[in-house]
C-alpha cells in the first residue's frame, strides 16, 4: 500500500506573498500607471473561489500578454528574494519521507518558479514531482494536475491512500474531483475554513495521514 501526499506550494509550504505582491505592483506601475496593492488584498484575491485576477490586479478583463510576460520576467528574479518555509514544514517533510510517504507538489504557479523557489529553500529534494499549471490542460480546481501525479505513482484507489494538502478551496475541490482525501492547511494564507479536516500547524498532518 502506497501513501501519497500532494502539497500546494504558495500559502501551504512557503510564504511567498511579499514577492508576488512586489511583482504584481511592478506590472501595475509599469504597464498601467496604477498605485500599489497591499499584500493582504492580493492574498485574499488569489484565494477567492470565484474571481477575475486580471481585473482585480490590472483593471483588464483578460490577462494581457504584455502583463503576463512582464510579471514573469520580473518574478523570475524576484521570487527568491523573500520566500520562507512555514515553521514546521521542513520537519514535516523529513518525517513523511522517513515514513516512506511519497511526496509531490501541485501548484497553479508555473513549474519553473516552483522548482526555483523550492530549490532555493532547500526542500525540492523531498519531492518526486513538482508540477505547475503549465504541465497540464487546466489548473486547480480541475483534477488534471493531481491525476498527472497519481498516474506516475500507479495509484490504485482500492489499495493506496492519497491526500491533497492546501490552503484554499481550489485545492480542496481538486482533491474531491480527483477522488482523493484532502487536508486544509490553516497555518498559511488562510486561517480558517469549513472543511472536515483542518490543521493549524504542519505537525498535525502526521495525525491525519
């Protein structure tokens, strides 16, 4: 029997809001001459179940190519400036690995940023797969990312166990859509949630997998 734990990245493994905010505000200033947004507003917007981020961030109906390209150019250098692992995350990863649990990451961020940030923080080595939204047809809450990872493990729902751990409704819904269990991480971008399994710190995960 295999145990598989799939983590979201931003707001679950790492706190990256400062650099995300800096890069979004850079695009706002350079491309739209707009004033800066707060970290709180940006995190809340990202975690909304239904939202139009281009409209919230850049006052555009769609995500314009020039905004996406400028953000990615800027964030490529910015993304390793201020991120940090949440307290207890490293110890959690080490313990899960010690217990023979298979670990992966499913993030709506581009794969290259995820690999860069997790490598910078010294934890990329704990994961078998680091999968961003660019690797599949649709991002979370679509189950494509989770199914992609589960397929690599030859996951068998009849005998194996799998969990998605994340900090917002899209993570929980992606797990439901992939027919696996989920754990809501309330130590990161979201402090609370209406979910059957909510954990307040990383070590509590060990009691649920």
